[in-house]
């Protein structure tokens, strides 16, 4: 919500690099759909083994809708 508030109404771009293990069930597409009311996903890069890179454009006059919360990242105990 804060990113939507501070980005320019036209031409505002949001880049997110998220750890793949923190994405909700359904993966990258489900995460992108969770931001549908505020941003439009323009690019998803899954070429990295650890991170998924997202690029979103700001939707003018958007609303939060159904934002999904990320699950915590679980690390292997060594």
C-alpha cells in the first residue's frame, strides 16, 4: 500500500526480489495476483535458483482488494 502511495500515478514501477521459499502456494503467479488491485505485473523472472524478480506498474486509483501475506522463510538448521 505504501509503495502505491509514493509512486508516480503514471509511469511508477515497483521492483520486488523475493525469496522463492517465501512465496505462497501457487508460486510467483499467486503472489502477483495478490497485488492485482494496486499493481499490474509486467514481468516475472524465475531464472535465479533462490530469488524471483517481479516488475509491476502502478494502477491509477487502485484499491487493495485481497492482498496476500507472505509466509515466513524457514531456514534449515545445521
